[in-house]
């Protein structure tokens, strides 16, 4: 259930494009055709599926406070968190180079159509954002980190695929001249982001009330009852005094 919830939240609720607006440069530039959008989206899924778990391992066993305790007690006080950006970007750049080599070898047409934006995945803020969100949200296991990487990539893939399909359709629509190109694309992206916000309430309806909150509410109710009882007794005494 935890994996399913993380998958749903990463794709629809915390979507990299529609919730945090990360990776917008590639999202806008490579979304003119569905074919190129699919190729870049698949590359992003692969890179995130590999880099997020790798960076999770780096964070757990190298970067966070006390992570070096496995080397010995004398290293337990070391904190290499200041190296997070450098190591995360190095991991991402390595995987992007691997993707670029594979695409150039097996899909030269896609490689030529993506152009400069394929190597620019290395500096795509959505890729780095996935690793930084993984670190800040303290994802507890490698399996969940792998799940988060794939699902975040799928969310970005669905976003660029949807806008590419819409842009292919509106190419033949009567769009006002002032809004053609990026203007109408930004408007559609904003409307899609509002639509994706509706998914936010789907995981909150069945959440059980914490037991501590129930006990606290019961205590407040009992205190209120006691206060009302004392007020009634005080009012009764005052009424009897007046009748005397």
C-alpha cells in the first residue's frame, strides 16, 4: 500500500511539472511533436529510475549526519552533507552520458530530433529535484526510492506527452495571433496544473484520525461538560438567592 500511495502521489499530486514546475525548459522546447516528447520522456524516466536510488545510497552511507559510522566510531561525527549537490549532479551527468550513447547508437533519428536537449537532461532541474526531494522527505528504503524515481519520471513523461498531443491539435486551431506559440502553451499548462490539483484530495478522505487526537478531543469535551455543569450550579445558586 505504501508503494502504491507513493506511486500515485508522485505521478498526479506531486507532479514535477504541474505541482513544482520543474523541467520547464525541456517541457516547452521538446513538446512540439509527440514522437520527440515520448523519446525525451522515456529518457527522463530511465535517468530518474537510476539516479534517485543511487543518490539515496550516497545519502544514506556517505552524506547525511552520522552516515560514515559504518567506517568506524571515529567517523560517526562527520557530516558530508555539503557535498550533496556535487555528488548528485555527478551521478546524474554520468547516467545522462550513458543515455546519450545508447540513443545515438540505437535511435539516431530520435537523437537528431532531440538535439541539444538530450545532453541537457544533466542540468534538468526535474532530475536533480527528484534526488533532492528524496533526500528532504527522508524516504526510508531503497525500494521506495526506486519507486519514487520511476513514478516521478512517469509524471514528467505524462506531462510532456499531454502538452505535445495538445500542441499538435491546436496547430490547426484558430488561436489568436498574440497567443500563438508559448503563450497558449503556458495557458494550457496552467489549466492542466489546476486540473491535477484535484487529485490532491483523493488520498485524504480515508486517513484515520490519530488516537492521540481522539483522546485530546475527548478530554476537551469532558472539560467543557464540567465547565457547563459548574455554570449551571452557579446560576441555580444565584437564582435561589434572588428568590430569598
